[in-house]
C-alpha cells in the first residue's frame, strides 16, 4: 500500500481530470481527447449561465465553440453518445458496448415510474413503432399524446407516452439522435450509433464493470471504492468485485491517503503529483466535485446545490460555481448570463477562509474569461458575500467589460 499526502491527492485528482495551467482556443481534437479522458460529462437542464455539459471543457482547456461539442455528440460520425452514465451524460462512443449491460438491467435500475410504464406492453410497442416510422422525433411530437380516452383499451395520455420513451431510452431500444434546444429527439440505435460500434457484442456485466471502474480510476486519480462506484453509478457488489479483480491483476494499487478513513486506489499508470497553477470556475455538476463527500475529503469545501432551496434560505446563491486555484478550492461565485443585456452578473462571491485582494483578482480574471467565451460584453458584480466587495474593486479597472 502506497502512502499519499492530502496535498498530493488533490494534485493527482486535478491532473487526472485534465486541468492545464495555460488555456487556449480549443478545437475538435482537444475536446474529444478531454471527453475520452473524463469518460463521462454530466448533462443538466439549468441554463441560467450555460448548459452544464459545456462548462467542463472551458474550465479545463479553454474557450471553444459549443457547436463543436454538439457536433461530436449529434453528427455523424459521432464520437459521443447520450445515456445514463453518472446521471444523464455524454459518453465516449467506445463505451457503448460497456453500457449495454445497464440497458439490459433497465427493469431493475430504471426509476420506479419508468419501470411501471414498461409493463404496459401495448403503449411501449405503439411508441416504439412511432419512433421507427418517424424518428428522429421529440416527445412533444408524439401523436399518441393527442388521443386521450378513458376506459379499458383506450389511448394513453401524453405523460405516459413520454415515460414510455424514457423506458425505451433506458433499455437501449431507442437513443438520442440529437437535441432541439434542450429537447431530445429519439431514433433507433441502428440509425444513430456508428455501425462498427453497434456491431460489437455487449460486454458481459463483469467485464463492463471492470472497464468502467478502470476508467473511473484513471479519471479520478485517487479514489475510494465508493468514489469509483459513484463515477458511473455502479452497484455495490459489482464494483467491489471489479475493484478486487483489478487489484489482483495489478491494474489498481491500494493507497492510504492522509486523513481518509477508508483505503483508496490508484491506477498503475498514475501520473506524478504536480502543481499546475491553474485557476478555473467549475460547474456545480463538474466531475471533479460532483460527489459532495469526496469534495469535502479532498478540498475541505462543503458544496451543496441550492437551486431548489427557497431564496431566503440560500447561503451562497442560486447557480454557484466553485473556483479552483492552484491545488484547492478557494472561493465560489453565483453567476447568471443576462443575454438580453449582454452582461455576466455575479450576484455574490464567497471565499473559503480569509477574502483577499489577490483572490478577488484571480476571480475577476476568470469572470472576464467566462464573459468573453459567452459573448457577453459586460460584467456586473454585486458586493454581496464576504468576497463581493473585494471583487467589485478588482473589477473596477476592467470597467466592467469582458476581455476580448
């Protein structure tokens, strides 16, 4: 068992997640390499700043055109596909055979309401037939939803038809061809997944779990068994068996991390811990911090999503981005993109520890970078939170304009 200091564990995790000190304009190759390195990018519907799946690449490697990520996900020959990875996620296309065991387990793993509608065989068959005939098709376009009739043998309502789509998606009988706005358009896998990938046999569950646990270990750098399980939301027993098999083969090595109560694991090709000197604002759904307990273990920051908290009870704000600086999380800021006013609004900023002008300056630089990427001409900072006043002062020389 190797020993790892907490500081080194942070550096290992940050490097494994693909953060770089110097960011630049990014193209297709860089985006695809990062997506493969991360192994999964969570999708979320909240658009108060920008859709969450666009943020990880910007945070790590620099400004890019979101349309390029869309093309990787939704245009042939597609390199990414949508499925349940962590939550709803973009995944490298080569993981499709590994995810088919989850599709086969949909009757066990899908949400209760989705599993319930799967028992309505006629409904499911009707919805699948419509997708086969008319795909790519959105749930809002289902003709089934327009025919409501009570009584035995009648048509189902729209909500049930939409749930049937979710069942078919979860079980792999349909997939996401593309999105219109944020709405999925569904089609048959054979019309979406590249033939060379679709022709590959599904991995058996044990092999699939081992592959996914190994990908998790590479992407996380250093992680407990629970951390490894959470990355792709695997089951307890299957993850435990996969970890044991990978340790036995020498792919994973046990590690003892300073201050961690449970043993950790590192990949045999672990990169050395280095200080990157990076600064980045992180989506609240970023894979570096999405497991809240691990974030506290690594960085000492308690991260909670307050979107669904009543406004008067929020501590840090509505859509709050933690800020990575060096090898730790040092602050957080509540952001909104006011597209009509072409303004990036920082409603509140808080420091972890003592707020300083140096910390405020680092955040000001990231706000300018963010505004420029989003095409927003101005930045407006409210002096709320313990870092807010210093951030206002740091932004003053910039005359509230984004850097070009």
